[in-house]
């Protein structure tokens, strides 16, 4: 157990000294060897949505070289990568010969314990083991491990991550760091980059990737030189390629902006208006600035919701980008102000931007609030609420997570299925408490909701002792099946009650349950759904 930890420490040191992204192999049993991995192939598919991208990235990684001390058949692939701020890692597939495993999202400590117990570095013989894990180790930074792999053999995995639009000097853009392209010493000449159109109403996007700059064609595949995805550094002896990722950008054509997306919810702590606002400096503002070229100035953009204002500094040819949740609706106006060298207002302009309110375009907004809050605060793990890797939650694939054989062919070329509620493994009582005034977003459970007048509940009372007291309108009901779900649809507890008297029933709930839950009552063919709050 000592040697692997020493090797891991050495690899982490290499990562810190020689580059941000690293992919190595190391022995896990009978010895302590390590070596470089070769990236045999790298394939990326991007689906463009209104204000975010879904990126599927696949890597086939080979454990190159020879093992000078240790078991060459039980090697572990170890790698680190860094994604752009706000990016959320959401799902993972791992190939095991002719089988396909889909990772589940688990509490970070539990996932790491399960991974180590499965690898079991004290035993050289492989039984039913095939884990892979992705965990967050720093702001925007992740570690992945795959076990086992033989020397000079390969493992294949594919991950899904979502990237929000942000404001840059080139305009509102998606900034992408790849997970695997820059991590190995040896890599393919080209990376396959596929582009698909999601629900976005924008038709024209520009790709800026190294020396490649062109308008993108949907349903097309581009072969991007691998060197474009790896940063070039300089030294006393000249330029060289590093293991740091080179950020590339996908930018909407300037004629496509300005844009905003807005969606209103009316449920619990999630009630409010969610907006994403992106805008470039208006022509009228630029015209005034060009006349002030000889004088210092500052540009400011202000978005006001109710009595609260969000103020952003803007470079001359820059833009703004803001995600806002509020109890009141945004007034659809962006107020631009130019200040002179003395700090006084030289020019003001109000710009109206009519938001897109199509709910399917806005479905990802809460995910990016959750991701941003996790990154900014560092003390609230929200991956359990939104389904992504964060400081508290990790993706873990075990042999028990093998998908049906039909999935192997279905996902052979592309695709990473998003996590199902049942694949986010965390007890409801341990769910993180989201800030009530920021990113709380209730997700309705996916089950039938047949309301019945006869089964209607007069009252649901949560008693201080933890009991639930149900009062049914139909006094003739004597038996019912009752279930308690969290807001992701995960079953917390179920009861079969056979002694309902005069429409009254009492249920003992699990201890330490807090927050909002859904109660499902079924009597015969009649079903009722209702919400309860445990404080």
C-alpha cells in the first residue's frame, strides 16, 4: 500500500512541474513502476444550445512502454485535466471489452472507498473488477483513474460535460478546454470534432481553434490538428509544446446578438425568474467612444431587476454576460453608460433585448447556477441536486453498472446518456442545502399524477415528533400504499397502511429528514401526489 501512494505523489509532482494535464500508468500490485500513456484516438462531438454546449469527448488511452517492477496486467491509468470555469462534468461511459458501463454519481468519499475496495491493491489477481472514477480535485480541475489495463493495451472512455456561454473580448462565446487532448506525451495527428445543432435559434457560429478559424457547418466533422489543442510555450532554447490545454472558442456571429433567455418558475423556493443575458456594445455607444478617442473613458453596463442592479465594466469592443435569478422579472433593458476621465456621465443609452422564453431553451439554467455557486463558494456541494461532479460528488463506474448489450451498439459512434435520478446515489437526508435566495431549483418527479376527488387530502400535518398525519376526504378508505420521494423522484420510504380509520393515518418518517418531499398515496386505482416540508 505504500508504493502506490508514493507513485501517486510523484505523478502529482510531475503534473505540477511539467504541465496542467497529465496521463500516466502505474502499477497497483507487486512493485512500483510508472510510465507515459499514449492517446491512440480522441473524438469530440459538440451539440450547440442557446447559451451552453454539450460536449461528448472520447479517448482511447494506451499504457505504453514496459514494466520494470510489478504486475504488468493490473496497471492503473491515472490522469488530470482542467476545464474552463463553469463547466459541469455530467456523465461517463467506460468500455470493458464487449461490455459498456455507465457511471453513477456518488458521494466523493463513498466513491473513492468503493474504487479502492474494487482495485484492492493488496491482491494481484483480478476478479470482478472494472472501475473508473472522475473526481474534482480543485477549482475547474479533475482527476480520473481507470483500472485495470495491461501494458501496451488500451482502455476507452467517453464523458459528457456542459459549457456555459460567457463574455470575452471577441464577444459572447463558449470557451472549451478538452479533457484528454493535451494530457499524453504521444497523441494522434488529428482530433475529430463533430458539430450538431440543438435547440438554438442562432444559425451562424465561428470556430477559433489555434490557426483554424471558420464558420461552422452543422452535422459536419472537422479534423483539428492535435497541436492546436495543446499550448505552445517559449523558453531560452525556443518554443515547445506543453501539456497545458489550449482553449478554443465557438462564437455566435456578431449579427446574431444581442440575446437573452428567461424562464419563470412558481414552485417553492425555486419560485422566481431565471435569466441569462448576453450583449455586445451597441453601435451608438461605440460611435460616441470613437469621438472621445483622445480622452480616457470607462464603459459600464447595468441590468436592473426590481430595486437591485447588476453592474458590469465593459471593454470597448467587449460584451457582457450575466446569469440572474430574481423574485421579479427583468425589465428587458440593458443600460449603457460612458464615464469621462473625471468619473462623470458623458453618455447614456438604454437597449431593449426581448428574451427567449421557450422552456426547452432554458432547461439548463439552474445547472449553471449550481455549478457557478459551487465554484465561487467552495463549501456547498450542489452536484447532488443538479447531477454533475463537484467538490462533494464523483462519477464512479463499476462492473455492476454494465448496461444492456443493446447499448454497446447504440453508443458505439456517439452519445453519453445523461444521469437518471436513480443514478445519483445519495441519501435524501444528506442532500446539500442550497441557498434559498440563489440557486434552489425543484425538479418534478417523473411519475403518473392522476388526481382523484374521492382520494383528496384535507390536510397533511408534519408533527414535531417526525410523524406525518394524513387526513383523507374519503372516510371509507381503510387501506392505502403511501410513498415518500425526494424532489428527484428517489424513493425514501414506503408504507402499506391497512388500518386507516375515519380517513386518518399516521406515518413514522426516517430520522434526520429535512427539506421538501413528495408524498404519493395510492388506494385502488386512485393516485394522489402532494408535497410536504420537514423542518
